[in-house]
């Protein structure tokens, strides 16, 4: 009897020890899981903080690189504000309006005028292919037009603009042999580009007229609809100011005119020096360009620019067209007479059968 009681007490004590051991194990396991959760939370927090620190360092390095880029760009820019007085600007702007009227009358050569939506370009002295006009795409593929394919620099540009720049020693005498006028309507633009290094010497000189604008550097364009990224640097352009680009600003970063910066009509005269041995198209290559220009002179080239061979060819085409028109008119008369005779004969048959 006593042995049974001892045995039962031993079993109870053993079960108590087992219960307490398992309970302690559960507590240890639960506390360990909590520690693991806390450790995981801490690691996540430190990782997120590390990411934030890395993001800050990257943003700081990005801002530093942007500031360095701006310094490089501005080192190659020279500006002279109010170089042309209001009265001088008015005279030059009247001449620009006359250029527009002349192009509407069709008096310029074919490659002098290049029309685009909300922006027209007028080449004088020298003109070159770019954009959709290129036979082969890519930088370095731009070519000058053959000599005589664009009109000479107008005398008013030489007298009112180039001479003033030479007198103030802004450009050397006889440096400029190419003048381009860009005429922008509100919302007009010109995409990011670098003036061809193999064609144009530096500096690139531009003078702004009619309204204020901005020249943006380092932008990216996307189309349909047109969108432009934020510029690395935006240079204000005021009416009558002269801007010179050279070095990094002209050769190593693109520049553009964004549509949102052209709020009213604006014009610019760009003066450059073409290298004497710059690559140039041949006459027959101009005819094979995918898109030479969007401008058509009213009567082709001006009468003084036509050679005797062109006149002979034009007469032959005209005589052949007149001959073909005469032949077609005779055939038309024959068809009409045949149709009328057939109608009369059919009328006789029908009237005889009705009787």
C-alpha cells in the first residue's frame, strides 16, 4: 500500500517537472521569437536609414555634378545685354519683317528658306542640311549646300549688325560669312542640338529681337505630344542682347529653344564663320535629298538664276504639255460625237418600234 502511494507521488512530481520544463521552453521560445522580430525590425530600420543616407549622398552628388555642369556651361558663355538700343532693334525688326514678306512673295532661292511649324529659318551666305534633310542620319553628317544655292547676306545685316560687332571688337573683321534668321511664333521651338563642329568655327554669335526668351542647355525632347525635360541651365535672352557661345557651351552640351519659353513672336540672327574646307554637297546630291526644304519659290528659281539649258527644258515641257492637252481635247470631241450619234440611232429604233 505504501509502495503504491510512493509510486503515485513520484509520477505526480515527474509530471509537474515535465510541465514546468515545457512551460519554460515555451516561454523561452516566445521570448526568442519576439527578439527575432525586434532584431528584424531593427535591421529593416537600419537598412531603410542606409537607403535614405545613400539617396541623400546620391542627390548631393547629383547636385554637385549639376553645379559643375553649370560652371562648365557658363564658362563658355559671354553676354552683352542692351547692346542694341530700342531704336536700333526697331530698324532691324522692320528688316526682318521684310525678309518674311519677301519669302511669302517667293523671291528667295529654294534653299534659303526652311519652314517648320511655328518656326521659319532663313539662310544667307551659307546654308546646310540638318534633321530630316540629311541623307545619312547622325552627328557629323551635316553638309553645306553648293555655292550659290542660298542668297547672299543682305546688306542691312552687314551694315546694321555685323559692322557694329566688328567696331566693338566682338568679332574680328570679315569673320562672319554665314547669317541665319530664325523667326519663332508663340509656342515655336528648335530641338536640342550642337552646331556642327566640322562646319562652323567658334564663337557662335546670336542677337535676340522682338521679345525675351531663354536658351536652354541639356534638355531632352519627346514628341507626340511634344515634351521637354528640365534644363541643366537656362540662359535668359533679352531683346537686343548679344550672346556668344564657345568652349564647353558650344561643343559639349546641347542647346535648344523650348516651346514654353516662346510666349510671343521672337526672332534671332545667328552669325557664324564657315570653315573654308567644310564638307559640301554636289549639285546632283541636292536633288536627291529626302527633304531639301519646305519652301517653294513662286516661279521656281528667280529668272536671273536660270541657265539657258533650264529655259530650253522649260519650253520643251511646256510645248509637250500643250500638245498633250490638244490631243486630249480632240479625243474628247470624238467621244462626244460618237456618243451623240449612238443616242440618235437608238432614239430612231425606239420610235420605230412604238409606231
